[in-house]
């Protein structure tokens, strides 16, 4: 019998919100996609993906079909995504109870958002390109909430010790905010180890958001729990999702 495992978001006083990230450990996909791949764009057997999505919905008793996005590593935010449409974007927000905002990742940073009133939620696919493009700022702007009321959970992503980048990436971030300098450490190859969690935290703090949680996992290091594009290239994706109960 199949079942699934998830990491639930750890943040206070949001009992009316469901939020968490799926793990790869149980499901129907095989080979490099084993076992719980939820992405339909990575050349996995589509019937396995469909079975995994059915299992996700049934096991968690989800109130609706998640609003799966076609992600582009850009900054488009969808407000009230509709599954009857092609959803192209890297973030979505909703005020409707039971509507599920979701992003797929395998090293990029998934970010889940809610406000203290628990009447708006959202999810962000935040790789370094999306962060540079402004996906975090665009999502916060679209939420139209007081920044002191916004709660942020940083889901599983690649850690600094595993995320090597070149001078060009570091220069882009330093040109954006001087605070980003502390997010890069030179390694023995004269390249840089980037802290994607801290890069996101700085963006939120500059927007006036202080309630930031999570950010302690490494998708690259923990192959039992997570897919990692940097580790495997050909792999599945985890889903980070959130909805108002």
C-alpha cells in the first residue's frame, strides 16, 4: 500500500492554513524519478505522475486539484489561478479557501506565504534567476497585505555548502544589495558557495518582513528525502503547497 510523507511548515498561530512540502520516498515513479515525482515536464512516465498526483490528493484529503504552474524561472505571479487555463508563472496567491497554491522544486527555494489573518496564501518558486527577476517582490506586492502581518516559510532547497556559482552570479546579487556579500563564500576552486536561504531572507527583510521561518534543509545532501537537479540532472520534483482550510 502506498502512502506519502511530507514536511509541514513550522510557523506559529496558523492553524487555519495547510502548508508543507512533499518528500520523494513513497509513490509510483521508478528509476531516477523514484518515487513520488509530481512534475509532468521531466520525462517521467505520465501515468506515474498522474498516479502520484492522485495519491497526493487522496492521502492528504485535499479540497481541490492543486493549481500546477508551468514555471519559467521568471517573476510572473498569478492571482487566483484557474485550472481551466494554462498557468504560466513562478508564483501564485489566493484568498479562496480550498484553492491550493503550489510550486515544484528540486534545489530551487520553495517559499510559502500567509498572513496572520489567514485570509490570503501564496507560493513562490525562487531559484536565483527568479529572485533576480523579482519574483519575491512581485508576490508580496500582489498580496496587498501589511508587511508586518506576512508570514514566510522557506521550504527545502540546496544549502550553501552544495550551491557553487561563478563570479557572474555573485556580481548580479552584489549589484542588487550590498547586504548580499555575506551570502557568498569563496571555495578552493576560486568560485563561490551561495546561500540561497539567506539571499531570500535579505529580500524579505528589505521589504519589511520579519516573520521568516524554515530554511534548514539541503536537497542536494539528503538524497533519501529530496530530488536534486544539481546532484542528478534527470530527476523528479517535490511539491510545496499551501491552502486556507
